[in-house]
């Protein structure tokens, strides 16, 4: 009888454990899957000195153009889009007709000529004189390509106005993307290094010495890889006489699907409004001064994991850091490997095994991630904060599980990065709520937009020469460097980390150093980007010859070497800084160029502080 009772108690205990396990599982699944949201944090737009009532805007509503077009309603929509943008900036707006433009607009700071393909000769002369006398003009598409009767006159007026060499209507298949280059007033703030998709039947390409945006594919490469970016311009700006001109080769209201595409495009359009109105534009630079781009050497430690020690040795000799994404179930067999890799930079997770993540539920993903994090932390002696999915296989559930497991960033690549709309990091805000319980976390998403070593050719690394590898990697790097983005040189323990190829690492380090990129670990980049996201800048005018800059920082730790790029209306070669009241930080002028603006390096910024200083020119 006693035996039966003990057996009964055991059965009850097992049943209770199963019940509790099921309850925990269902509760966890329901809690996370039902109450967690993922939101991409938008970048702050550039700071702009507030336009006052003197910044009056005239928008041409051309009857010549509307009579020529089969569907004038679309044309009128462009005009309304600009009017709403200008009014959102508190700029007084008037619509003017062809006769008013022919007579010469008076009392306006900016003249908007959206998609006005039909202009009379007097209107063309009116626009030119307006700019030469100190006004700002913004044109879109083939402005003035036809006369008031619809007769084709060519694109000479547009080339004269913008300073471009030529314009062209190429035949290209959809979809259409525009990528914005950093380091110019149109892309100040969020747009630099980003791309948007547009659905615009009005398309025009410019060939110019420099452009602010170019027609690209979905991965930010020029749409025609055989010709330079500056031959495929989609946006540009130019100073002309005392005035300024900006041009966009597409419809201003054609961003596909709204959302981030629309936000980035609106940032560029409002920057153009401010810059042509000769207001000061200022943006936070993406990387620590004086660097214009960032580079991560990332090694996936998988098969032949012992080869990763060759890469560690090569980076150590080059006195640079790397990030080693380790599969924890493999590297646990070698207790000495993780400390060796950690001594050269960072150890991060590549999962517990090579199995993908996207097919598993959140509890399964969480347990795998927590297990990998715990084992690698135990082997290395310090917390593991980064994750690169094996085979780049992950989904939104993975992001939720990563946040739950206490990871700080994820590195994505392959097919999951082909839709990346920027070569800059993104911050994903993870919010969890359940009745009285609420918490918010953030993940930094780093994107690798170039191929890793196993995809350098259809056959992998078979037959590749070290010289060819260096040439290919240097070319990929230059594409990302030109955009001011993050370049990830991604390789494997069974790939370029092998003794046959690892000699390429010092060569690449030397080349990248010469280009002034910031070589860092993935965690360094994620930390910088998260802290930088808490930095904002405001501007107020202090007369015609200067502005006051207000820098506000709310990060959790001091921020070092942040930099600003300022585009003032005056002669920046005479610019100088005047420090304001306490608290203060040092401000150093790095470069002054009419094309790249005025670059200012800030000293240490402390959390919760606001810093003010003056920027004066022409005095």
C-alpha cells in the first residue's frame, strides 16, 4: 500500500511539474508574442535656424504646364505637397502664376518651381535673375524643357541654372531607388547614407561634378555599375551668384509606402527649403571625429574554429580590433580559444549551433540565445552583448528574444540585408506591456550590405588569389566609405581566417587606415550609435553674421569626440567659435569647405547637460 501511495505522489508530482511547465511556456509565449512591439527609431532631422516671416516662399502654379499635361491633378498635388512642407516650417507661402513670374517675383526668399516643364522665356529669365540677386530656387524634374506652347526646347536652361553638365532621360526598369550621399546640406541629418524607393513617372538623371543623391539599386549601389555615381544624379545643390539652387529629378510626393521612405525624403526636401532660404543647417555627424566612416572586421567562428586564432594573431600584429562571432557548442571544446580571441577585441554569439532561428518559437530562441550567451560569458569572463545569426536566419521573434536575453546588438547580412535602407546602423525600440508590467529595451541593428568571404564567387573561396581578395574588399569598402557608412568585412574560420588567406588582413587594415575610417569592434559601433542617438542640436540666429548652437545630450554615459557639420549662409572661412555660459565643452574647427561645410569636433559631453556656444563669421 505504501508503495502505491509513493507511486501516486510521484505521478502527481510529475503531473504538477508538467502543468507548471506548460503554464510557464504558454504564459511566456503569450506575454512576449502578444504584447511586444518593435519600432525602428527614426533619426533626428538636421537642426535649422528658425525661418522667420522674412522667409517668404513663392510656389509657381503654371497654367502653361497644366494645359500641356493630360492629368494636371498630379501636377497640382506636387504644388500642395511643397506648400504643406513650407507651412510646417512656418514659412509664409504664396502661389504665383506665370504672369507674376514673368514680371519678376518680389519680396520672396525662395522660389519653388515643382515639375513646371512648360516655361516661357521671360519666366526662365525671371528665375535666373531671382537667383543671381540672392534668392533661392528649388526645381524638380525637367523644369523649363518646353516653352509656353509645349514646344520642346531642351534642357539647356536646367544645366545653366544648376551647373550640371548634362541631363538625360534613361530607360530604366522599376523599382527606382534614390540614395543620398552624406556631407552636403540636402542630406544633413537623417538622409545621409540612406536610400528611398520612389514611384515617379517623372525621372531625370544629372551628370555633375558632385551630386547629393543618385539613382541606385536596393543595396545603395549605382543603378548602372559601369558608370560613376556623379553620372546618375537624382538630387544636387549649387550656389549661384548671391543665391542658391537645389534640384530633384523626381516627384517630391512619390516615396513608396510612406513610413521611413517618406520621412527621409521629407528631411531632404525641408533641408533644401532651409538651405536655399539661406538659413543655417546643422547635423550631427555619424561617427566619432575625425572619421567619415566605420569598419568592423567580423569573423564567424564555425568549422575549423581553431583557424580563428590566425585571424586574432594577424589583427594583434596590426594593432587593431576584431569581433569574433562564436558558436558556443563548438568553441567550448577549446578553453583557451575564447580568452585569446577576446584579447584582440570582442567575442560575440553566433548561436549555440549552426541551426537557423527563424523557424523556432520565441521561448526556444530565447533559451538558445541565453545558453550561448552564458557559455561564452563564462569562457571569456565578461558579458557577451552581440549576436550574428547563423546563416543570417532570423525574424522579428529573434529580435524580441534577443532583447529578453539581454543582448545589445544584432549584425545582419545576406538576403536579410538586401532590403536595408541605410549603410548606417538602426535602433530598434522593443516595448513589452502586460497590464501593470511595462519595460522598454533597445537593440542596435548593424547591416552588412556587402558579400561575406564565402560568397566572393559562385564557387566560394576556391581558386581566389589573395591579391584579388584585397582588391575586391577595397572596392567594396570604397563604396561604403563614400556614403559615410559602416563597412563590415565578414569572413569565416573556414574561409579567409585560414592560414592560406589570413595574410590579407594586415593589407586591408593598412588600406583602410589610410582612408581615415574608424576601425572598431561591432560592440564599439553599437555603443557609439546608441549614445549618439541621444544627442540633438538646435540653432537660433544672432544677427546676419552668426548663430547660437544648443547641444543637448541625454545619454547614459559621457560621449566623446562627437562632431557637427554646419552649413551657414556666410563665408565659413572666417568662422570662429565663441564659447557660451557654463556648462562648457571644448569646440574645435576641423575643416572649412564650401562643399562639405564647417566641421566642429566637440569635447566630452556629460549626460543630462545642455551646451551652448556661438558660431560667428565675417567678423
